[in-house]
C-alpha cells in the first residue's frame, strides 16, 4: 500500500543517515567504515582527549593559583601591624630556634667513642691511662658549639672557606712519609715546628723531630672526612700549637694529602 511504501522510504532514509553519521545500522550490527572515515574518527577522538587534558590542566593551574593567593593573603593578614608586634614575633621565633639548638647540643654532648684495630697490651695500657679518672681526656664529654658544631653543613663549609694561616718564615715545615708495618700502606705527616730560640737546648729541629729525642710536646692533629692536613682549620690549629712552643703534626689519612 501507499502507507507501507512511505514507511519503507523513511526507514531507508533513517538507515542511510545512521550509516553516514554513526557508521552502524543499529545498536548491535556494525558496518565496515572507509579508511578515510576511520582516520577522521580517530583524529577527532585524539583531538577530544587533548582538549580534555588542556581543560583539566588549566583548571588545576587556576585552582593552584587561587590557593596560593588565598594562603598568601591569609599570611599577610596574620602578620603584626605594629613594631611591638614584630618584636614579639621575632623574639618568639628566636626563642624557639635557640631552644631547639640547645636541646640538640645536649643530645650531642657525649664522651668520645674509641676504636682500635690493635689488641696488643700497649693499646690497652694507653686506653686505661686515658680513661683512668672522670676528667681523663677519653672520658670527658665533648660539647659542640651552638649553630656551628651542631650543624655539619656549616662546619664543613667553614672548613672549605677558611684559608688558614700563611706559612710564615721562621716556622719550619716539612713532610714525613711513614710506611705502616701491618700492610705497607703509606701515610703523610706534615710537621710544623716553632721558630728556634737562640742558643736554646729546648729547640726542636727537623733531625730531632724525625729521629728524636723530642724536648717538647708534639700535638698530632687528625683531619675530617674528605679533608687533609692542608685545610685551613688544621693549619690554624697547628699554628696555635707552635705559637705555644709545641711541635704540631697534621696527619693525613690513607689516600689523603696527595699520598696514593
């Protein structure tokens, strides 16, 4: 009939439209698409994903910027407005910082820890003599200085920046290379001797330092990790010893101070 014919035409138009737009005849049946249609569809999908990512990133960036602005405004509003208020704030922060440093200093104030690779009787005798009384050098507590001794970064930076005293004329400097009897390794000893006094039997010269006898005290100074005896703080301590008339030795550990 005429009605069925018109209905068939409408159905054909709907199928053609659905095939052209969606690429399917119905919800369950698919038809093959042309290569150009597949490429266009994939490209549109990729563009849609990129646009979605851009919108998401823009939204997150805007939210982050608003949060920073809000926190900055809150911080500015919380700051004091008078000199007295600023004085109270600075005093409170300084007290907190100082209290923290004092507690850290107390926790680091301990006696030195002693290590030894030799178990001979001489080492045991030396250790017993150095720990005989509560005031002995290996039983006294070591208290680091505030803000410098409690901070390894600050003390290490100062070690690299401090040039130390110059090698003035009058002070004797020389290096002694010692071979360890246990394994044949070599270490370097950098000597600094005080200026000789005229006609004095208490003077220390190079021969006496290397072969003895030594008429005065000799102070052996050990450097820190990744340093050597040429660093400024070691040389400054050596100069402080020689100014008191003692002999000072900066001992370079294995592999330090230019010794293999």
